[in-house]
């Protein structure tokens, strides 16, 4: 984990908390990634901020659909995994903000 980069972002953005997407299977059961994500959350606690999790099921699928629509309309070029991940992060943030 790049603690220097995380610390730098926290110093720059001064957030009141951290939101982490929690992956699970479509039926809601824990995925293989849940344990590493929980370890990541424990690491994040060193920054003294609350860490909330958001169910991230289907966010990558939703993000890919939105990007494909944009590509079909001509407003977006080739779609990369990084673009899908970034768009999925937006959906995770939106879910967090609307839950609260």
C-alpha cells in the first residue's frame, strides 16, 4: 500500500471520512475480495478518519454500460479498464451520498 500517496491525498483534500467499495457476489454473499478489502480498511484506520463501506455490486457493469452508450453516441473513444474503474468509483460515491 502506498501510504505516502494516501497521506498526501488526505492532507490535500482534508476529507471527513473515507469510503471503500465492498465487493460481493450478486446474491450478496461475500466475494473472495472481501478479506483483502477488510485488511485494507484496517490499514486506512491509521489516518484517524472514519471508514464507511458501500456495496459495490454491479457498479462495474453499470459503468461499462454508461461508457458504451457514450462511445456509441460518438462522445467517447476506446474504453479502458481504468475508465470503467473510475466510472464505477463515481457510482460508489453516489450510492454513499444518497444513502445518507
